[in-house]
């Protein structure tokens, strides 16, 4: 049973110490420098943990501490009971001060709240922490990456990179590719063709680049290759600024077919011959298909010298019938738009008559 809210032993000293630390942090950072704020919150959480463990303080003392701190610092957000509990959880999640100072404090406090809420495994939490720092994720992007299980997809594509690329490029390229790729921002029919999916990806190019990962720069779609008097077209062409090479992405519906790897190999040779300049590394190919057999992919890539990866992708199909029934039809929306336009025309005419 928790002790009463009567001031416990050592509480006044803790309150005074916290007040001094908060005031010093306010002067140094004006509560605007994220690193100082995170370090302050960690220190507060650590002290709460230590006092609760050593002196048997109950959780209700957090309410008392919150009340007193808000009196001492009126108008300053961040000292609600909920916030103090986050600080305690934060300190519990990162007990080593060194990693907090060198790594965790580089991420804004809002990101840490997301990690505490959504990632319970300590090793996995550190994985997303470091990924967020490396790729510069916003808080919303971090939420999306956690929901999509990025840690389970990254580096899972089937490739021949270890044989076709020199180290360390081979390791970096493997880490970049995922399996599967999530194109949840698309809604296409069950019998969607490659071009329909490709058009959707181009419409949502920002989301596509986010899913591909940091370093990809879009070059073009249906990029023509003139070879031997014939014209061939690349589905999607990117340039990767960290690997310093072109990336050819071919999109296919259905199960992987070995001949697709051969055609992509031809495209990579053509891009190397027509686009690649002196400083560029060898062009990399990524074949996206709906399903594949590991054995078939491995045999298809076995004697191909060009670096190729094969991954699957997932897209959101048509909305389920119950949901479609609840949403307005295209005709309904067109009727509303027509009505609004008529009302706007009428209002505009009235203003002209005045």
C-alpha cells in the first residue's frame, strides 16, 4: 500500500534541487534547445525512480510533485503528472547516462514519447532511435515506420550484391533494400496493371521516396533508352546520393519470372553505358513483384554480374464493400461540386449587381 501524501523524508530537498536544475536549464536553453530539455527530463525521471526505489515513495507522490512544480513555474508546460510519468519511464528505458547524452538526447522529446508508447522491446527501441537520427524522421514519419514494421523489412530483399558489388557498397546496398515494400498510400483494383501502380507511385512520389528510404533522388519515369535503333523504357529511374549510383526500378505484377532478371540486367548495362559517368558506381537494379519463390530468384541471379535485388510489394486494394457503402459515390461528389459551383456563381453575380 502506498504511503500517504504527507511530505516524505527527503522530499523538500528534492523539490529544491529540481527547482534549481530547472532554473539553470531555463537560463541555458530557454526550454527551446531540445537536447537540454531531454537531458533535464531524464535527470528528473532518474531521481523519481531512485527515490521510489530507495525510500518506497508511492506513485501518488508524482501528483504532489507535479502540483508543486507547476506552482513554482507557472505557465511552463511539461510538468503534468502524465509528463512526469513519461520522464520516469524514459529514465527507466535508458538507464545508462552515457547513451542518453551521446544518442538519446539528440532526438526531440516528442519522438521519445512515441518510442515509449509504441516500442516496448529495449533493443528495438534503440534500433528505431538510431534510425530516426540517421534518416531525420519527423514524429509522424517515425509512427508510420513503426506501424509498418520497418525493422522486419529492411535488408530482407534477395540480392546478388555480395558478389556483384565491392564492400562496403554491397553491405550498404543490402541494408537499403526492403522486403516487402509497403505502398499503403495506393488504392488500386485487384487486377491492377504495372502502369496503373506506377502512375499511382508517381502521384504519391513523396510517399514513395519515404518508403524507399533516405538517399534516393528521383530522375524520371518511363525513361527512354536508345539501343541499336530500338527504344526501351525504364519504369522508374533514381540516383542514390550515398552509393553514388543509378537505381533502376522495374515494377511487375504477379509471381517472379526468371526472364525479368535478364531484362533488368540488360537495362543496367544500358544505363551504365549511356548515363553512368566516371565517379559513378555500378548501376543497381531493383525488381518489385507481388510474390516470389526464393529458390527461383536465387537461380535467376546466380550467373548475373550486375547487382540486382528482388523484393515484393504490398498495396492497398479496393475498399471493402461495407466501407464503400458508407462513402459517397463519384456521382454524389460531382453533384455536390456542381451545386457549390452554382452557389458561388450566384454569389459572384449578386456582388457584381451591388
